[in-house]
């Protein structure tokens, strides 16, 4: 946590205070929005895509992706309902829903070859991929829904932080949503960076900054180096913030 002031603290009444400035709140929001997109799409970004987790739309608000439809009610004839056509449509909705569910399940399973998706949504049975897929189908993918819900809660809090440019006080239960969301964003970014136990990201970032100070980047892909350095810096910040939340909630 070196280099970061205490951004999270606990009050005597047990409530948790987040004290992020506009810049830090924006960085966390970007990471969470893109993690949310991975969770919803089940498609993880390529290593060289722009942005923290790739070139994704991050303007969606909480609950984005839900589709609604509206239209006229059942036809009538002289005030009497004419049920035949309407009933036929309703009767067919189950088939449409089944087809849509099957399509979404197939798309989700197709995306599971990516390590970022697998890290965020691991198999419940380590040695049984088919059994894990069946569990997700029967459970309605509760894990994904829970993770997205936690991210949406934190994005709402971050919007308040940025609007007020001040500290935000939340319940311990709400802080637990921060714990879940920050951990998922860190896992996604760490997987994309291919962070290993023996990797020294601080040294890598120091070397990058030294190259900049000495007159510029060396190599054929300076943009890729800059993007990786940015991702490492954000990963480091998310790790520190997550550690603060863990410590505060453990008190």
C-alpha cells in the first residue's frame, strides 16, 4: 500500500468511508465498467486492445443490456377481446424464451476458452467442464448476476463521489459490494497482464518510467509499452484499494 494515503476508513458506528478524489474514482469506474462488459459479454479483450480491458463501450449504466418491449394490448372487436391471435402469440413466447436462453448459453460457453472469462467465472467442478456448464444453465448463472450487481452498486457510489468530490459513507454491507467488485476488476486486469507469483510489476513500472525520463521508449511498440504500464499502475492501485477495504472490514 506504499504511496497511497488511507482512502478507506471505518467510523465508530461501523459505517465505512470512501475518500477517493475525482481522478481515482474515475480510474476505478473505468476498470469496473470494462469488467462488467466482460461479465455480460463473456468475451475478453485481446492483449493489444486499447483501454484497461480492451476497446469496449463503457457508457452503459446499471442494468444495461436489458431489453424491453411495449405495444398495444390484445385486439378487440366492439369491446370484446379477440383472444385467438393474442393467445397464439402468448403460447409461442415459451418457445422464443427457450430459444433465446439456449442461444445465450451457447454464446457464454463459447467465450469460456478465454482465461479472463474463466478467471472471473470459474467452473464449479474443476474436472468436469460439462457438469459446470449444466450447473450454470440450471442456476441461471447466479454468480455472474451477483458480480454484475456488485459492480453496479459501486458504480453508483463512484458517480456520487465524482459528483460531490467528497467522501462517501456506506454501510458495511455496501462496502462488501466494493470488496467483490474491486476483486473482480483486479482479477481481470491481473489475468490480462499475465501476472505470476514471481513477477515484480513495480520494477517493470520503474523501468518504464526511467526510459521515459532518459529520452523515450525503446523498441518497436511504444504504444503497447505505454498501455501495459498504465494497466500495471491501475492494477497496483486496485490492489492497494482492495487491501484497504479488506483491512477496514476485518476490524
